[in-house]
C-alpha cells in the first residue's frame, strides 16, 4: 500500500483538487492521510465531504507545530509500506501511484526512488523540469547550481521503514525539512533515479518557497545546510566536492566572460576585493 500524506492549513483554495487528484490516480492500494493544522477556513468541511464518500481518506484536524510536525503525525498513522508526501497545492502526473506500486515490488527495503518534477509558476507556465539524475550524497552537496536536487516530494517515494533509520522530519525546521531528509536518506537507502516525470510543483505567491526565494532566505539556508553536510564528509570526498564545485563555477564564469568581455575588468576587481577583504 502507498500512504500519501498531505499536510494542510487554511488550504481551501487547493484541498479539493488535491484530494480529487489522488482519487483520479485510480490506485486501489492507496490511503490518503490528510493532517489539518486546525484550519479556520472551509478546509475541514471540504475534507469531511470527501472522506464521507471515499474510505481511503483518513484525516485529523488539530493544532500542530508546523509542516514537519504534521508530516510526522501522518507517518505515525501510515499503514502503507510505501510513503509519499503530497503538499496540498501540488499533484501527480497520470497513473503515477500504480506505476510506483509496480516499481517497488522488485526493490530492496529501504529504497528511495526519485523521478522528474515539473516546476510551474503561479500563472501555469512551465518554468523547468527538475531532473535529479545524480543522487549520491557527494553529488547533492555540490548544490543546485552544479547538480539538481529533488525539487518536491510529489516526485519521490520511499519505504516508510526508512524513517526507522533516519528519524522523522525535524519539527524545528520549517523550510528545508525535505532537503535534510533527502541528505540523510541517500546515505542509507537503496537509491534509484527513473527518468519519468511524476510530480508537479507550483511556485505561486502564497507558498513558503516562493516567499523565501523573494528574500533569498531559502538560498542562504540551503547553502548553510549543504556546508554543514560537506564538513561531515571524509577528507578525500570533501576535497572532491570542493574541486568539482570550483571547476563548475569557473566554467560558468568563463562562459559569462566570453559572452560579456567588457565586464572582465569589473569581475577581476570584485575577485581581488573578496580575496583581500
């Protein structure tokens, strides 16, 4: 069975489409666990209407400590051996859950399986397709600019038992709980990348990700987290990551210089100022 966990708080704009999206997967071996954080809009009433007609929906509504806490509550309720987190404003591509059920039949436990994810803006324009092909810890620690990291949990699935080894989502982490879980999971699980598009991630203005990107807050948080994990690597791997990172940055800078040769004096000036500051 697949347990799909959806944390939500005041999500009346999206919750019906999210629930219907799981129903439309037509997967007979799924439960949809919805953890509401005590919404004061129409979210609970919408969940109740669907749950009355669809027994695969299980839900609770109570105050929590944020998204991580809600996901942890869902994990505690989960009966499925396969887990997926589906944020209320995201969705799956057609027939993904049945596809995942078949894939996991031949995988050792615990496994962590990653597909591609469409990333959309708030107006329905496709920004890019996230294709995180390289999923070793050392590759992920190179950062977004060098190696794509899985963008959204709608495009990855894993054995529920993986949490027995990596722990639950950190309740005090409200932005990068997914990234931290991934960095821990790839060190333990059997990791598989499949070049198929499974999820849709929407960066509309009400999301935490969009708002933090506007202030570059999430960028700084990601850099700090990646730096923390790099420092825990064995020395030879740390050197490999540093070499790859610098190599790719140099390539980007050379490409920019070739396209904008007039900017070379200012780039050199900036580099000298950083070196001696």
